[in-house]
């Protein structure tokens, strides 16, 4: 029955790992700006808006997916682009203040990545996560909550690098999500095709529709009823969102193989499986972090 629905199940963004990590990025950015950036700074507003955009466009795209895969693709790509802007803001903050951008393959960043993947226990001296709202507890797991707690007490360099790790992971997840959306659209099409096929099945099943008005001129010319095929406009332009091959160093933090959501995702618009996120990062070395601990800061 579900496969014959014109408007399929949709709006399951709460079960997406990309949504949870993006939500942590938004909350962490608000904390970072409150601690380290002046209230009157334009950069503060831009960073908070970029972080918010990353979350809200995931939500809007998921809710719109029932009637427009094109809209879902566009908004998911907007979310990823907003996170890319935020990554640059954190890198600029560190560079302009003479602070270090931790290499993605340094021991401390690798430890953070394992920690976020749930494969590393918290350090012995890690502070207990702050009390958070029930809503945050619903979406954020223990490593994400611990990262937000660290954002409240760690120095600026550590906090900015924590946010770089989180934001890169969220961006990588959205990149994989875009590729899956593109594949699903090519295989299953959009609402216009579903509407046409639904009407075709209805006619083949013997459900009669009101006869069209008698038109002797059209009948004499042998014209058939082609009204059902009149609108494929929903499929007219996918070129601006189909290019998802450019991950622009967003795959640096792709060690998320144990971060898949194993809950029932039947209502997530066919986005239930993004667990195959093996590490595809390069091994370039941009800084000497040999003196860093291999213990995660949260």
C-alpha cells in the first residue's frame, strides 16, 4: 500500500544523524559566540545565522519532501553550504588570532572523532554534562552533550577546534544525504510521476471517471485524451542540486562508521541509512601537533 501512496511518509528529520550533529553545531556556536565574540560584532550574527540555517533547512527540506524532492534537494544543499561558511568562520577566528588549527589526522582530533562515534569513553577528568532541556536530550547523545559542556569551560583554541570537528562531520553527513536523495529521485521520481501512475492504476482497476464532454471534431481527428501526461514540470530542473561530488575537505571528519541511527526510520523519506561512512580523508599534514595528547577534550 505504501508504495502506491501519492504523498509518501516524510518529515522524519528527527531520526537523521545529520540533524542531531547540526543541532549540536548550532548550540555550540551560540556558546562560542557568547564566550569569545563581542555582541556588537557582525561576525557573531553571521556565525549564529549560518549555524541556524544548517538546522532549519534540514527541517524544511524534510517536511517538503512529500510533495517536492526538488525542494528537499535544494534545501539540504543550502544547509550544507551554510555549514561550509561556518567552517571558514572558525578557521578565520583561529588564524587571525595566531591560534592553531588542529590537523584532522592529529592524535587529539582522531580521539575526538572516535569519541563522537561512540568508540571512546570520556576522559577521566571530563566534566559531567550540563543539565539540558528534555528536547536536547531527545536528539543529542552523550558525546554530543559532552562536547557542548566542554564548550563552556575550555579555552578559545580548544573550543574552535571542537566546533571545526563537529561542523565538518555534519557537512560530511549532509553530503552523503544529498547523494542518496539524488539516487532516490532518479530511481523513484517525484510527485508528478506518482500522480500519473496512481491515476493509471485507478483506471486499470475499473474505477470509472466522468466521461469527457463530446467533442466530434477531436474524435474525427483521432485525438486521444492526453491530459494525464500534461505536467512533468516538477522534473524540469535538477541541475543546480545534482552536483554533490565536491566535498571541499568536508570528508576530513568522515570517521562516522559507528554513528548510524538504528531506530525505525520508515518515515524519513528513504533516508534511513547513512551508516556507511568510512574514512575517506587525506593524510596531508598541515601542522606539528606531536606534543598533543591523544585524549579527547570532552
